[in-house]
């Protein structure tokens, strides 16, 4: 797949994820987890994650990107409002804080991308897909987990922003 095609795919995926997160939806859904897993696999299969001429630096940058993706996904998951309705179904909806956290995630990823390029690394779209898959995956998993915990352990809203 060409870099331009992957870039367009990534932009469409982020727009779709944001659209879905800003709508009220069941908290225990797993469709986003499957999409995230597909992005991780596609990122790994696409290749180019390591620059053979700067192996140590590229491995370090990939590790930093993975940790950042997981940390940012955790942060965004904490900003999502999760509650239980009168029928006992858990629901979730992103907040303004979630949107702000998404902007910070995109800025962080862009910064890592340009830092790698400035260090002389060959950059690939595969690392972008890997970052996106990891960050969406951890966020989706944690929101679903909060929804499951809420339905089994009382009915107090669990949200970062109150």
C-alpha cells in the first residue's frame, strides 16, 4: 500500500472513531477493538517499522511511540463519560476533554514522526497504523471495561470530568 493511501486510510479511521465516540453508544461494544487489531496487524505487515541503518534509534523511537500510544489511549478513556441507564445497560459518550485529548494524541504522533525524520530515520506509514491501532485499542478496551464494571458493581457514573 502506498504512503498516500495509508495516510488517507488513517485520516478516515480517525474521523470515523471520533464521530462514533462523540455519539451516545453502548459502552461494552467490541467493534472498535477489532478495528484496532486490524490496524495493528496492517501496521506490522506494512513493514518499515525499523530503519536498518539506524536500528537502535528506530527501535527506541518505536518503543516510545508504543508507550505514548498506550498512555494517550488511557488518558482519553478516562475522559469518556460512562453511565448505566434504568434498564441496566452501560452507555458511553466522549466529552470535550476527550476531543482535547485526541488533539494532543495527534500532536504527539506528529511530533514523534517529525522527530524521527529529523534524526535521519526512514519513516513509514506502518508506524502510524501501529500507533493508531494501539491507542484506539487501549481506549476502547478500558471504556468497555468501565462499562462492564459499572453494570456489575453499582450505578455511580465513572467519569474523569464529573
